C-alpha cells in the first residue's frame, strides 16, 4: 500500500511540473564548487582539454561516421554506416566523439538526439543520469516520476560546469571523501545480485565508481517497472551473449519489461532492435588486466605529483596520449618496457579490432538490406523472414557491443574479437535466411561491394528529415516519415521561442 501511495504521489508531482521548466525549482546544490581547493581538482580541470586525439580515440568532438572530412568534422578512423544501422532511432541524427566528463551537460544540451524543435524532448529526463551529479537530488524531490519527465524541463536548472560529472558522483563529502555509489541503477543492480556495494573492497570500488555510467543499460517500459528508469541487464551475466539472452524474455516484476525487449524497430528491415550503450565495465571485468585485479583507476587515474603532494589523478582520459601519462599509468607494472613499446602494443590490438569492427558493420548493413529485399518479395516465406530478422538483431547487437564500448577493443582484445566474430556469423546467417525465404530470387541483388548496394548515409538530421528532397536522396531514407517543418525551440540552455 505504501508503495502504491508513493507511485500515486510521484505521478501527481510529474503532472505538476511536466512541460514547465519554471516549475523545476529544486535546489540542485553547489555541485563541484566546494571541492575547488582540493589538489585533485586541478587534475580534474584537465578534462576540459578537448584538443588531443590518440590513434583510435581522443577528446576532439567529431562525427564518428565521417571518415571523409578531417578534424573537427570527421576523423580518419570512422564507421561510415552508423546512420544506416540506427535508422529510425535518435542516434541516427547525431553520434559524436564525446569530450571530457566536464562537458557532459553542455554536450547533451546540444545533441540532435534530443528533439530541440519541440516543447517535448522525445527522450526522457533519464538522459541526464550519466551527465550530472544531481540525480539523487532530483529523484529525492520528484520520486520515480522524474525518470520519464520531460528532458527540457531541466535545461535551465543545471549549471553546466558545476553540475557536470564530478566529485559528488563518486565521493561522500561527509565521510572523509570515501568512495561511494550514487548511481541508483547500479546500486539496485548490485543489491538484486546479492553484491551490495557497501561490501565491496576498496579495489573493487575503484572500478565500480566507473561502472556507475560506463555500462550497458536500458529503460524500463512503464507498462512494467518504472517508466524510463535505467536498468542494468546483468542477471544472466555480463558478457554480450548473456545480456542478449536476458533481452529475449523479460520477467516483468524483476526486469521492468515483458517478453522481448525492443529499443526501436529499424526503419528499413522492420527488425526489433537493441541499442547497446557503453559497456566498458562489462568488457573489462574479465580481461587479462581485470582478472589480475587491475582496476579502472589504476590505468585511468594513476598516482601523480601535484605540487608537494602525491594524489590520484582525476584527469579521466586515455593514458596513451603522451609518454608521461604512459609512464605513470603503465610502467608501474610494465617497468621493463619503454613507453613507445607500450603505446604500440595498445595500437596493435586496436588496429586488429577496428578492421573486424568495420567488417562486422558492413555485414550488418547487408543483412538489413537482405531482409528489406525479402520483405518486399511477393511470396516470401514469413517464417524464414522472421528467423532472418532475429539474426539481424543479434548480429547488430554483437557489433554494437564493441562499437559502443569506446576502447577500440583494448579493454579486452580477446572478447572484442570473439564478439565481432559472432556478429559477422549472425549477419551472414541473416543474409542466407533472407535469400532462402525468397527461393534465392534476391541473391543477385546482394552481390558486390556493400558501398555500391547501400551507400553510407553521410548527412541526416532532424532538420533534414523535414525535407522530402532529403528523404528522396537515398533508398533507405525513403522509409522514414517526413517530419513537420519546425524551427529550433532550444539552443543549449536558451529558449528561442
């Protein structure tokens, strides 16, 4: 009864402030401001540097599908088919290289995935979950109604600097700055699995604080569970095959969804899809480093001199950006190796993974195209077509698991290459099943280089989708509905109309 009353109260709160930014008057607190005199804070400010790249990553924002234009628009190592593979989902509008954690709020306020052409954002306030330190405060104020409320309502309530990911996310200021889990989804997941974070060792906490955001998650549906609340799919395990099995058949009371989980239906193949998020923790935990007890902080937050004291660096970035960072991050264990050797070994693994990543990507595109052709074939075998769609869904999930993970394979080279091998096999099986469903009538239309059959969609956005000329420019774009013409309502924190 108490839970029911709490839900009803939360719904009333949601109705009270939905669509009205002025009604969000909760004091979000000073954020990072009280910590500015700590020696660690100066290293934290280094996250403002958005000018450095590594061979396969870095901090310069650019479109991750654009391998044609140089920085800052594109970059030489790109995945050209991202917009194709996410067609019909907001990720197809814009997917950029992320800048440092200090830009988290500023960047999400400008991303085209959020509908800035409407009073309604199209995506919920949940999208702030890994962008700010204010989530516990907002959930305390509004209850579970917060998660599904209108994203736009919180644009002007946040200080984009002081409320960005920072000290309060990982430290308890009232308990000697002890490491703490403030992520509600992670805390609930660990409780559900019988591994509460309060029982974790300090070394485990040095990775778990990163797992507050660097993980795969989904939103509970609302028909079951709490609408738009983040949920981690770890109940069957943390490997991609385990999570794929989890997504196949949700238990409503435990998982917040029933049956097969679907993020969106692909516009072209009509396949029910899953969008992988950023499973760095899941990729790393059983790697050669993870299995040996190395934590995320050992590599990404090494000990360093700050004036007269030695501190843990709070510059969260790739340790291979320069020789000094490699020295402090890597040579504590690999003291018999030069910094140049260590950098080259990282790039060696990334190069191998990146090649297979793009092969898996192209095979996934071909699988969607095969299903499209079969779907429109007169007399197609519907049972085989359904089996083909399942392989499309599975192939793209395994590809995206590595694509979204952000280390280009280095966090766990063995798992990354195995995952991409599975992706390629599932996508090939999808093509085979789609051809069988048509008695191989569509086979000739699937021969040849993929870039000839289905060119990469290089330009696509919410504004362009308001143009019929744009939708006519690519055979896949023709499956999208034309959006009504509209002007921007939001530009960052500024409301234009």
